[in-house]
């Protein structure tokens, strides 16, 4: 092949090279939630994808990948075509402001900890994943205990009760068919796996999940999964379950036997031992909030972080607004005074004890806890229908969930903790 032909091929390849695509994540975006799925899809296809932190709400840039436009149109995602000079101008702006660029290098493999059917609950994360078209697999106790978490980068926990008290629904739901069925199934599974009590089985699961995080995994928990995770760890050497939960009485000295050193997020909390009270401990502020906060005025504020020096919390708080509508759950918000030193507050109700969103490194991995059950259903009750995300395409609360899903796609070795 002569030199003239080589030059012609080089020029032709330059001409037909696709332009870069910018996916803005500010108020111009038509579907914020599907935008995350588009970014995930592009990573899976081998495209170079960058997350422009604090630029236009945390925009994504997809470099020269010609199929992305068709995919964006198919998903209803707003995009802009940008040239090399356009991108140079964007980088210049990023350099001079509180912004930065991180490359999304690998599509994380996602697991959701949930039983088959998970009746009577849905959960916000599986709704978000399904709507955004991000693939995931489900695991439950058996899979966790046999070491299957090693296959995954990211694990989600939601409306679980790791203390073995069946969500403390005894007072309100003890005669409900779903509650009786749930208890029977969990007791049967505990026996099959070699545990005398559900609380012992759940403790073993929590220990395995903690190990997964310490070895480099990312765990995201919402609602009651967040505080009961630490309560189970702290109560490993005692019995906090009354007879209706496990057939024998709780240890009357349980509070004094808690070991807070085992916890990853909280310390010095007081247990709620009354089985007729719908609460686990004073970590949660649901009751106080229901008395003092009006739904119309319930908002929490996302903190601003330095994109260049604190990339992880910056990633986790990317949004098109810093003020996010609040929402309730069995665990709604965390008591500030009980959060361990070293845990980073990402979002809170300012000038109060109410913290909504926290994160911290644990070993080589990370966890994020997000209070509440469903960002677009203020009080989500048992048997309520799932939220239709087609009606909430630009939900700031759901965006926080999807920030967490994409975080493991970044090169964690390059990130400061």
C-alpha cells in the first residue's frame, strides 16, 4: 500500500469519526434517570465515558461513539453534539471552577439483596435500576453465605431487618397472612442453613456483607437496612429479640452488652426493646419528624464538596439541585449525635439532628446509607403500589441512588478517601 493511499485512509477515518456526545444533567435534561442507564450502556459497549463533576449537574461525555445518539433518542435522553474545540472550552471551565473529570472505566456488576417476590414490598433501587435499564441480579441469605458476593462490585440492601425481629411489625401485622408467611419462611431457611434462630442467620449474613465491603465492595443501604445492619453487629454477643420473634426472652442486659466497635456507621445508640413499638433504636428520627416536620416543608440539603480534592462525596451528591424533597420510611433520618467520627454527612436538615445521607470508607470498600423508603412517595405503606418513575423522570431523590450505582465504575484507586 503506497503512501498516498495511507494518507487518504487516515483523512477519511478522521472525517467519519463520530462527534462526542454530551449528556447534560442540569435542568435541560428531559430524563435524568434514563441518562444514567445510557452512560452504563455506553460503558458496557466499550465507549470512553467521562463524568464531568459539578459541570451542568454532573454531565456525561461519551467520546466519539456513533451509536450513542440513536440510543439516546430511543431512551428519550436529551443530548448535545460537541466538537473538540467545544470540549476544550468545557475543560478550561472545569479547570477554573469547582469541577473535575473522572473516567467511568467499567460497568459495575450489581446485586440486590432481596427474597423471591419480596412481597409485600417494592424498593426504590430496583425501581430505579429497572427504569434506567441497568442490569442487576438478586441474592439472598444462601447466596451471601456461600460467598457469591465476590462476583459483584455493588450490593444494595433496602427494607430488611437484620436483627431478626421481622421489621418490628408484630403489633400492627401479627395476624396478617404476609407477616405469618414471612416468619415461617425465614425460620425454615434459618434451620436449613444450620442456624437456631433467624437473628443468628441474619448476623452471619451481615458479617459476610461487612467482609465484602472491607475487601473492596460497595454497599448501598436504604430504610431499615441501614440502622439494623449496625444494630445486628453491635448485638452479636447478646439476644435482643423477645419470644414472639425467636421463642425465648431477650437478654435484659442487652443494652450494656452492645459492642459499638463492630459498627460501621453509628455508636452509643439506645435499643428499643419493646416488641410493640415500631422502632429499633434511637438512631432513627422517624417519630420526631412525623411530629415536627410538615410534608410540604420537608427538604434536606446536599453538601457541596471539592470535586478536585473530595471526588467520592462529590460523585455521590451530583444533582441539578442542592435542595431535595424529604421522604419517610421505617428508618427516615439518622440522629447526628450517634454517627461515628469519620463518617461523611452528604445531606441533612440543616441546624438539626436530622441527617439523611451518609458515606464512609470501610477497609478497601465503601458504604452509603440513605434514609427513607421511596424518594417520590412520601409515606410508602405496606401494600402500596410501586412508584411509576415515568412520572418522575427528573427526581433529585432518585438521582442520588443512581449516583451510587455508577460510583464503582470509576477507578477507586485514583480517588481520595
